[in-house]
């Protein structure tokens, strides 16, 4: 017969709560640096956000711009430089930013959104019953087997790609792929994502963080 005592049930409940509280989040899953790039840290970065909603784009560009600026990096939000609804290509870049001294363009966009189902396997463990003060007490004690059944869970996963281009050469010099799992809201994702991206750019030597000097 399967059984659970109060202590076991309390432990299971606490573990379940911990797993749920840790679910979700934003992480940088892949980073690529161009081995042929030798230009050093970039400055005067044009931040470009590609998002279905204009409000999300504005929030992202301003958040990333502010975080870069806080570290002493000159940055501009593309939303401030070109008319809304205008596609940013080579010609419009020259038209609106040709005389702005832009050194790099940082483009970030959502590349996929999926619902992922995952099976969490169950487990079996034994729970000793009674006290083990003597060896004969041990032998007379029965071990009860506890079964925790497996279950299916689903989560929303968003894959976000960020590319840093050198304006002079026009080449891609850095690429980062991020994943957001079960985000609470877009604003939360934007704040966490921009923090992760700026930290990684500084770590990879592509921006100079003067705030730590």
C-alpha cells in the first residue's frame, strides 16, 4: 500500500513551491564573437529594437540606451532618429545617421515563440518507519515505498537574437541568443535582457565600462 506521512507531504509541497518560484526567467544561451574583428570597444551605438508592438520597441531601445549610457557608452535609440514606420536600411541609415558618427548598430529582435511541453518523471524513495535504537528494532521495521508520479508541464519560450554590427566594415562582430521562459510581462523581460546583454558586451570587451573606473 502506498502511503505518505505529514513530514513527507510537507517536504514535497515545499519543493514544488521552490520549483514554481524558480520557473521562468531570461538567460543568454549562446554568444558568438567574430574572431576576425580587431577594432576594440565600440562607441556611439545605434540601438534598434524589432518588436511587434511599438511600445515594446520603445521600451527596449530606451532601456538599453540608458543602461549603456550609465556605463559611459554613447548610445542612441533608433526610434528618436527616424520617423515611425520607416524601415531602417542602408539608404535610410545614411539619410538619418550618416553625419551622427555612429560606430556600431545593435539590432535585437524576437525570432521565435513556442509553447514547449516537458515530461517531469516521477521518482520512488523509501521512508523509514519507527525508531532504530537496536538492531532487532531495525529488522522488525518495515520500509514503506513512496511513489511520486510524473507529470506534464508546458511553458512559453521566446528566443531573442541580438546582433552587433561594425558600421565601418558593415560586418557582424558579435551575436547573442537569449531565451525568455514563461515571462511575467514584456517590461520584466526587457529589463533583464538589456542587463544581461550589456554585461556580456562589457565582458567580451566590446564596450568600455567607465562606471567602474
